[in-house]
C-alpha cells in the first residue's frame, strides 16, 4: 500500500488562495506526484483513486529554519 506524507505549509497568509498542504514524501512504487503544494480536495481524490493512505505529519511550531524555537 502506498502512503503520501503531508504537512501544512508554514507561510500561509490569511485569505491566501494558495494550496495549504505540502507533500513531504511518498512511500510505494505506484505513485509519482509532481506538485510540491496541493489542495486537500486534490489529495483526497488522488488517494481514493490510487488506494493510497494519507499520513498527516505534525508541524514543529513557529521556529527558526534550523528547528530551534
């Protein structure tokens, strides 16, 4: 079974009309995704059609690029 690992983007402005999710990785050989940012509706459709499982990764909060707080 394929898995799609995603997390919410960090730089989101209020009212922004850009995709909210970022693809972090894909496990399995039968899926290739060419988009880095994706909308939830698109992601759900891809997962339903391919039988992939969506794994939501936790965000580490509002820290610096190196991961420190």
